[in-house]
């Protein structure tokens, strides 16, 4: 491998590494937003059948609920519903 190819490979690897770090930080910020949303709305995840539920409101009939296999995924589902996604 010549010097130019080695430099290009190193730059490519560094860019890939930087993109991974950026994505990890972005995911961490999103996770923090999810947990802050639950805290600010006083939502406590609970088991509903075989899934977790995050309920905003009095009950499942009148409230808005997110469901998932984990408390975090239920919170993400609720977040997406509340944000129209």
C-alpha cells in the first residue's frame, strides 16, 4: 500500500469512527429526552399483559398510551404518538 492509500484509509476510518460517536451521542440525547418527558408528565411505565405501557391520562380508554417490549420502547412509542409520528 502506498502512502496516499494509507492516508486515505486512515481518514476513512477516522470519519467512520466520528460518525459512530456522533450517532451514539444523538441516541443518548434522544434517550434523555424520553426519560425527561416521562418525568415531567409523571408517567410510570407498567406491565399490561405481555407488554409495557406508558399511559398519559386517567385510563387506557380516555388517555394516550404507548406500548413496547420494554419500558423504554413503550416510552418511545408514546413519544412518537404525542409528536404525531
